[in-house]
């Protein structure tokens, strides 16, 4: 360990020894899977420094909100929740409240906190995780406002992690984004793309599988550009093949894929694998070529559909899901109809739908709206209603088939297990608490728009 990080630890330990109780820390993450994954590292660092983790902010000595910047509405909610911590701080002025993650990278947010929420003394940008100990110590030593905002490098491979689940684990393969979609704030708050080495990823995944993890979720803003810039360049399909070769019983999932970089090689790798999900989250965002161009997405709807056609040509049941933004500033009703045609053609299993939210500093934030908010809400309603019908009809293709299913939760009232199949579909099946965390064989008996239902098959 570096000399100054040893000194920092000693400094914090000395402060914590003056407490008359066990020091406690509360970390709450908001937003995407990558943020939750970072949250597990914040927890690891705090535990390593001597804090006990707590779910109760009222009893904490450190509270970190690890928040997302992608949409304005979620941000306002976090600001509201930070404000609600003031009475806790007033009762315990030694409490350190911090904001970290993408939201902390926004200059306007930092200015607002400094002005109106001065009890939020710690600001840590996405990618400045390692700076947490020294920032805490600085505040304990009297600094009123400490900001650490680097995001150029990769997190230290040795950072401790407190995993939330004993059978599902997230593993980042790359950080940052180079794409600058015109609506998106991520490239500004997470910096340029940088990949972990395949050796580091493989070692982590192998370790998790040896510990009995059943689902590995590989994460990156655009996993399909994984490996660019590494000393020995390697593509994402090659990384997947290396991971798939690790012995064990597990699923590999990944997100997100950018359609401009997803290839038939990726699909072939998935279909020929032992462990990789037979499902691809391929965010199209919109069906109109004009809007896609204005979004700077670098593909057309025809190009997007080529990969769908290629896949369904060899695997007709293969499932896709997508993110869709409704109400991009220049979206007209005709553009929206292109999106409706897209969902009709692809028959997605599932859609993650978002009303466009202007983010300051992005190109789209300068574009005037051509539709009213009522028209946009109405489009969203129509999109969701049609998608429900499509999901239900398409999910029925699994009735009568036996699938593999990871049981994630058990509801003691209904006696039902809830989890996901290798095809990425939510499934419910009767079972017991002991089944949670296991990969089971289930025969699908029914399908609704949001889930399949099934019956467990005895292990042969
Ligand atoms: N407004 C609405 N949705 C957005 N997304 C990204 N930026 C915005 C925005 N400004 C959505 C995209 C992306 C998903 C993670 O969030 O659909 O794929
Ligand atoms: Fe945002 Fe586009 Fe990068 Fe995804 S690919 S994080 S939408 S800029």
C-alpha cells in the first residue's frame, strides 16, 4: 500500500477511535447498473476503513448518495433526498454527507449544493472512488467542502467490494463513452472510453464463479467497443469466448450494446456459447432515420434491422430488448410512427422507455421542441400499450418449452420464485426459499406481457 494511503487510513482510524460508538456508513446508489456496481466499491472502501455498513441513514456517521445524471427528474429527487438529511446532520454535526457518481460531475449541481446545502461537504466524481479516504480525512480535519473529480483512469483493481448478492455479480469491463449521442450527458460525466485488460476481467469472473456466483453481468456504456486502445487489442466477442470457457454452471449477461458496433460475430458467439444469454439488449432509441442522425447514433433503422434479421434467420426465438426515447426535441408524429413500426417489426421482449429529458451542455438541449408535452405523453402511452400486446404475444413462443432459470427471489405469501431465464425473460414458478440463487430447469406453462410462468422440472 502506498505510504500516503497508509497515513490516510491511520488518520481516519484515529478519528474513528474518538467515537463512543461503532462508526457506521450508509451508501445509497441510484440509476444504472454501473452506478450500483460503483456503490459496492464505495461500501468496500468504507468497510475497509473501519465503518460498519447500515441501511439506516439516521444512525450513520457517513452518508454517501451515489447518483445518476442521465435524466433531470431523477436528479431532482436526489437533491430532495439530500435536503431531507439536514435534520439528521443538525442532530449530529460530525455526520459527513457526500454526493458521488455521475451527478457529482455536473458543475451546476455542485454549485447548487455549495450554495444551498452546505452540509453536503464531500463531492466525489464518477471515477474518483480512490479519493474517498483522503477526502473523508480532509473533512474530518475541518475542510468545509471537498471536491474530487477525476475520471480519466481505471479504478484500482485491488479496491475492495461489498457485493450485495451472493449469486449475482456485476463486473465492469470498460468505463466512459466516446459516442456523444446528442441527448446524453454520460460522455461529459464519465469521460472517454477505457477498458480493463482481459486478464483482469477474466481473473475477477473466474474468482466469482469459483465462489459460486450464478450470474455475471458485464458492464460498460458500450461493451461492443471493449478493448480499443488496449496494448493488445481484443474485441468484445473474443472476451466473451474467453469468459465462456471458464468451467461452471452460470449465466453471462452484458449491457449495453451500441447498434453501430454490434456484429454478426457477437451473435454467433452468443449462440455457440455454453453460458451467455440468448438475448440482446440493443438500444435503438428511435425508429426515424432523420432523428437517429440528429441523435448522432451513426446507424440507420435499415442497418439496425440487418442484425435483427441475421439473428432471427438462424435463431427465430432470439429475444431483443431496447431503450426508446420518446419526445426527442425534433421528433414529429411521423418520426414516432417510424418507432412504432420498429417495435412492430422487431417484436421486442421488453422496452425501457424514457421521455426525453434535456441535459445542459448536450447538443440536443439547444434544439427547440416541435411537439407539445401532451403530444409526447400521448405517444408514450401508445407505445407502452402496443408493446404490452407485442410482449405478451411474443412471449407465448416459449409455452411448452423447458428453459434454464435463475431463481432470484422467493415470495413466502404466494410461494412463487421470481427470476430470469437464459433468454432474459422474467419468470415465475412455484418453489421454496432454498431455491433462491439456483439455476433450475422450468417448463413454461403460460406467458403474460411482463413474465412467463412455469413449473420446475426435477433434475435428471
Ligand atoms: N433523456 C431521456 N433518456 C435518456 N437516455 C440517455 N439520455 C437521456 C435523456 N437525456 C436513455 C437512453 C439510454 C438510457 C440509458 O437512458 O435511452 O440508452
Ligand atoms: Fe450515452 Fe450514447 Fe454513450 Fe450510451 S452510447 S452512454 S446513450 S452517449
